[in-house]
C-alpha cells in the first residue's frame, strides 16, 4: 500500500501501463489523454492527417465540376491515375455514363472510382500519400490552364490535412470513454450502488431525471463542491468528494478498457500515473484534495484511488497554453519553428532571438481560466567545429515560456450562461400563464407588487422586461406559477419529483437555445413536443389559441449574457496589464466549449478596442473549434511528457551533427514566476488588502523545504490575525489564514500566549511556493541565521597602526590567462563594521554592485540616498551545535551570481591605496545542495540540482567568510513556544486553507432555481 494508506489501484502482481494519462475532470464534460511510449511505425503522414487527406480528396474527386472549364482535361488525368492505382484491386464502380470497361475509365467514372476507393479504405499504408503525389506529378506535366485550376485545389487538400494535429506521432491519444468513439464524457454522475461500496457511472442520462424508482439519483456540477465536505442530499453521509473520487475511478477504468481493447496500439496494463488539471484560481486546499482523491487519500483515511504517481503541476489555463504551443509545432519542428518565428517579434540587438505574448482564454462549462504567457525562442545552435559544413548540420532552438500572470473564476462559464436563459424561459412561461389564465393564479397576482401588478391585475411582460437580477424581482411567486425548485429546503417531498422533472425539461430547453443562438441563429423556438410537455407539467388547462411559444432572439440572448461577457472581459483586461510596457499582445487563443460562441470573440474584440491601454493584434485572435474541450488534457499530457523526456540542451547538441533539428521547450519555467499578487489583511472583517507583500512576476528559486521552488516577502510586524489574499485582477480572493492564538490552543495547549506582547514583538515573513501554497515564518524580533561549519576564509580586521583601513572583499572568477579586472565587490567596509549600533558614520557609496534583489525578498531594492551609513554587523548568526549555538554578529552579501566551476576566489582590496597589491584570502568551493562546502581540487559543471540556485556570502565579526546556497538558513524553532522563548529563532508553519468561493445563486444544480 502506498505509504500504508488504502489499497493500490494497480496491485503489485498486476501489469502497469508504461505511460501515463492526463485527466481533465470538468464541471460539464471530462476528457482523458493517454501518453503511450510504444514505438510507432514510420509513416509518410500521421493517421489523423491521412484521414483528413482522404476526406479532402474524396470531396474533390467526387465533384465532376470541380475544375470548371478544365473538366475534360481533369477527367482524362484522373482516368490515367485510376488506371494505374486501381487496376489490381477492382476498386471503384461504374459512373452514370458507363464508368469503365475492363480497366479503362471514361468520363466522370474515374474520379468517382477513386473517391469510392478512398472512402472504402483501399490501399495499404502510404497509398493515399502516393495517390496525392501521382495527382500532383501529372498536373505539373499538363498545360498551364489545368495547372492553374488544379494546383490550388490539390494544395488546399494538403494544407487542410496538415492542419490536423499529428497526435499519434506525438504519442498522445484521447481516450474513447464511451466505447463508441466519444472522447468527451459528460460529468454527470449516476449512483448505481451504495452497498457494500459506492459505485457510479458517468455519461449521458441513463436514470430518468428526478431519480429512479428505487431512489437512485444522478448529480451534475460536482466540481464546484470539491474540497468543501458537501454532504449530498439523498446520499448521506456520502459527500461530493466521494462522488468525484468514484467519477475519477470510472474515468480511469474506462481508459483501462480502451487500452485493453487496442493491444496493437498501446502497451498493455492499467494506468498508475496520472496528471490532474484543476481550475486556475482553485485554492491550494482544492488542489491538494484532488491529488488526495486520486492518490493515497487524506492522511489516515485511505480515501483515495491509490494511484502511485499523481502530478498536479498544470492548472487548466497553463495546460491549455501548452496545447497551443504544441499546436504551433505540430510534430514537425522544422516547419513549426519557421512558422513560429514568422509570428514573433525579433528581440532588439540580436538576430537569433524572438518573442511573442499570448493570452489564453478558456471558457468552459463551469469555470473560466486565463493565462498570459511570454514565449521566447532562441537559436542556440553552436558554431560549427573545424571541418563541419554548417549546411548539413542541424539547429538547436530553445523555447522558454514564462507565465506573466493567470486568473479566472470558479463559477463563470457555460452553465451560468444557461442558467440565465433558464430564468428567462421560466419568466416567459410564468408571464404566459399569468396573462392567459389569471383566474388560476389569483393568489399569485394578489401578492405581486408594482410594477408587476396594478389594481390586482398582472401587467404582461413585466417579468421579462425587468429580469431576474432586478431588485424586488418576485422569484418566489414566479416559482409558484412555474415550480422548478426541488431542494428539500425549499419544497415539500411530495412536490419535489415534479419540480425536478420540470427543472430538467426547462434546463434542456435553455441549453438548446444557448447552443443554437450561440452558433449564430437569429431566433430560437422550442420544438412543439418540448413546449407541450412543459405546459402539461405546469398544469396549463388547454392548448393556447392562437398557438404560443417563447421566442428568444439573438439580441435578447446577447443582453442576457452581457453580465457574463463583461465579467470575462474584465478579467482579460486586468490580466493584460501584466504585459511589459512597450510590448503588445500578439496572439489570443479562445478555447473551451463555451468559447466557440461568436459572442465571446465579438465581446473580446470590442472590449480590447475600447481599452486604449492594451496594444493587441486583431489578426492574432484564434478560436479552437475542434479540440475546444480536449485542449486541456492534451496540453497537460504533452507538457508532462516534455518535462520528463525532452532533450537537455547539452544532450541535444550531440545530435545536431546528424542534421537533426532539435527544439528544447523549458516547460518548468512556467512555474518559476509568481502568477499574481498576494496581499495581507490583519483583521477578520477587514477590507481588501491595501498593498502587496509579493508581486506578480516575482522570481521563484529552490529555497523551500527539500529544495521546493518558492519566494519570500520582507519581514513585517505581525498583528493578532493574518489573512493573505490573491489578486485575481478584478478583486482580491482570500487564499490563506493564520491565527496564532487559535494555533496555540489547538497545537500547543500547554503554552500561554500573551497577545499584547505578541502584537508588539512578533514578526512574520510570507512564503509562497510554485503550487501557490502559503507558509509563514514567525520570529520574536529580527530573525537569526544558522551559519555552522568551518569557515574556508578568514579576514583580518586589524588596521594599520591601530587605525581602521577601508577594505573591500572582492570575488574574482578569472582563470589563468584572463586580463585583470576589478572583480565583484562582495563587501565594502569603509568603516569598522564592528562598531556599536549607536555610532552612525556617513560614508560615500561603495562601488556599484549588481542590484538584483536578495533571493529571500521579492520587493524591489529601494534607491539609496546620496550619502548612506557604512554597513555594520547588524545581523545575528548562530554558530555551533543546535543546543549550544552562540550568537555572532555579521552581515550578508548581495547574490554572488552564477558560480564558477572551481568556486570563488576572494581577495582583499584597499580602495584608498589603488597601487597596493590584492591579498588572496582563499578559494571557496560551490556549496552542495545541503549547504555544506566540500573542498575539492577541481569543481564540476553545475548540474540539474543547481538550476535556479542562488549563492550569498556571509561575514561575521570574527572575520569568518562563508558561502551559502541562498537563502542563509534560519535558526529554527520547533514550536511557537520555542520561538517565543528563544528570541531570534524562526518557526515555519503552513497557513490554513480557505475554502473555494461558492455563490449559491451561480450554482444551477442546487435545487434552488
């Protein structure tokens, strides 16, 4: 059992699949994409491309008038090709003019015979490509008129074929989840059993709405309840998390069955490695809970599926962005790189680097996710070695995607749009019934107030004209005319089933209207059978005369969805503010099923034209039609593969001599920058933050526990209660909380915390990791740092004749033969740094040092005043064993930059005496990953463990100089009590998760509409 928690999904004696699967569990639909490592046969075209080419050629060859006035020559050419490619198979059939006699084709028969052969799957692998090539060759040998007419049509077939993603070449396979070719499965979960264990199935309706006779129920929209411990009505004590877990089990089981049904295509075995995506603004607790449900479960519960490897690196916006990066290169890196470069802007000062900014807008069924990326392409092909002809060597390109920001909304998508249409239809039916049969609803009309009724009479269309969101809208009275509320809190059990049946019928009508009007229809009218079924359920006494139907036109449709369009576009505009000043938005990708509506694109373009702050390219807007829902799981699957198996730059150079093009995509770079601001509030009922502790774009580095990538804020005073919020562009969303008194009561009941002293003396530092988990470092006063270990270098502070001599400690990275330079000033000491704090001595600014921020801080370094106080030993280091660590005053340098292989050579320089020779203090090797320094004669090239690592130097009052992997570790405490009783020690604690925001008015399926 993994970690002793529950059963494994794939037992030790079972066969595991060699690859992995990416799962996008959506609010409305779910998809799974498999990555299979089985080596495919080398083919002229990928299977999807070949299929598309077949379809395009069938359309061309079966059209007798495709070539217009050149049809006679075209039919003659086709007869020649058919005679060569169909003589051995008997494929094809006679056309209306007699077709062919023996093996001779006449008139239109040749084209029809070739089309029939293509439709029937005639020919072995490569036959379609060979047929196309034969057509091209023969067209090229005919006269100019036929060439001009036929060549563009043939080229269009080929271009459309190569527009297809070669997923099989990339070894990416969308799973058939319903065994009839469906790669999207509705996230509608039906409970098919509760004893001895919960069992579900997903997909289209099998149980009638309202439940089966035995009480079995179905559920939709469960994703919004993830991590909320939401008990499901009618299924107590099961929660939404239980149903989601079983839905994920069903998806993986269906994936296993798909793999088993295709032994020639896939390695056999059960999936035991899963990549899970999640909404971009889902709090860390939701992400963590999703990983638990797929993996080993929450600690001590074993309530997970038991998958051995679960990866949650990619949120839905980043996964969709990866899909579009993949689509750009389409499996053909040579053509893909050239096409990508053509869409980029060259970087100033070089002809080997290009960049573009891309915005991804993913409007799905339940959520909206946005990501803004900078894509930087660089030609890193090394210069050819002696004797190598550069014309026959490959090229090395490195693509570095950087996340400039991300945002989204957990309850803003297609379902909310459908809900708005549902409310309109509900009001339309109520308006019709109150107008045509007022005597049946006297009790309702009598309760209506102005402007809906005057003198006891309902005013027609007022329910429609004023709308559900209008203050004072009589929603309760409308439900008495058209009862669709089926929650146990709003309706008695006897009427619940009827109300739920009516809800689903009306919901389906609204969904159909959204699809049709969203596709461009001018007016939507319900089908007669739908209308009659609804009127019957509402108790309409007779068929209306004249016939009546609620007609929803395109203008009303757009007006109803306008609040959602505005909310999405507000997020877009807020996110684009993260683009560097002077740059522009080069490309915009719309994905997700709801993004296919032209209304979304039109709203986007109109809003961007109105916002003068955003420079954008109108020609760069693209809507993903074919893979709108699959984009997320395909992108996550491809991105995970790139992370695990792509060439490193060093290895890639080894294949360039063989003429190969290599594209290195730095996928991990997407996690190296903060995608949003984080700001604090200090009271339970406080307003939004007034400032940011950490800013979007702050660089992360491997400074967290076990080398996790994270970024830290400056130290600040800590009041009684701390709340940290994430900026989502249009506002702040609570992300984490810490209450010291609550922590002490729960975790350290034997310690009494004096809150008056706490608010006066406690300080904190916020830490955010790549998963956007929040932690807080706590200290009483300023933190102390642990600098244990032997000091490789010692500096003497004894000046000439008892007087202090200004010195500079310089790091020099020169190797033998280099020309001398001034080195990098690590410490500038114009005054004795050991002087007491009360002695303020002004000094001129020290020589310029690279002004990059300290690794443990993200805020910009404030500009220094013209005259500054000379540095002193104002930090406290702890030296010695943990229980006997003694305090020593010291100081920390700015980051040292990339380390040389053999370490840093430190010299003592005397700025007041430039002719005096430098004194070599010593050489400090590069510290290991655990921070220790091992003396070696020769260093090694930095490895993967050194990626992103920073280094700083420390100097203490005894002259000991050390180099550390940044940041210098804190003097740690194991509890708040220990931290409080040992001033300067630092206690690290994870902040409490906050639940995902939930608004009942936006939940279509809670039975309250």
